[in-house]
C-alpha cells in the first residue's frame, strides 16, 4: 500500500472533508488487515475523487467565463467592424459628392471653388485612410481573438484529458487503477 506523506497527513489530521471510510472500491481485494488499514485506501480514493471533481468544476467555470468574454469581445469587434464599414461607405459617398461638386458652372469662380473642394477632398481622403486603418486593426483584433479561442479550447481539452485519462489496455480490468494514474 503506497500513499504520499501529504495525503497521509491530511487523513490523519482529518482535513479534506468528511469521507465514508466503510465504502469499498470496486475490484479492491479485502486484505486481512485491521479495519483502520482497510479504510485508508478507500479514504484516499475518496479524497482523490473530491479533488478531481473540484479541479473539473474550476476548469469548467474558467472555460465558461472565458467563452463569455470571447463572445463579448467578438460581438464588440463585430459592432466596430460594422461601424467602420458604414463610416468608410459614408466617406466614399461624401468624397464622390465633393468630386461632383467640383464641376462648376461657367459663371462660378473656378479657382476659388477648386481650392475649396480640393481641401475638402484631401480632408475626406485622410478620414478614409483612418477608417481603412481602423478596419485593418479590427481585423487583426478579430484574428487574435480567434487564436485565443483556439488556444483556450486546446487548454480545456488538455485539462479534460488530465482529469479523465483514457483507460490504458493493461488497466482494463479495474476502473479505480485508471483514475489514479497521473
């Protein structure tokens, strides 16, 4: 019978919650030993099960919180992308209107109007460049978000594999042995 000194200390001091010491683990042979020695493996297994359940609960809670945050960020980025596209389209319309307005009637002062509209066009082109830069930034943010989500899913999968390792062929006879393997 092997047990870590930390687990032994926890069991001897009564820490780790209340466990049913009379519960037998399936597949565990009854040894002809004192009743206190027969309870230790069941208590250790119960302690390990409780610790495993707590880790799983924490991992599930973290996963849920991260998914909520990712969804919030995705929605926020989607909204910003929509606003950037609307702004870009509006600026393009204004630019086209300014270009069309540059055409003067014969009676207008072509030079004065040309200077006025040229300044407006330059201003609109600068705004359009800024809108394009914002749009590219939002795309980059969305890509980082997607990579973060994929990383999160990978970490969650690894945690689940650590908490529920697949049964190995040599341990097919007892479920309790597969649960204790790291």
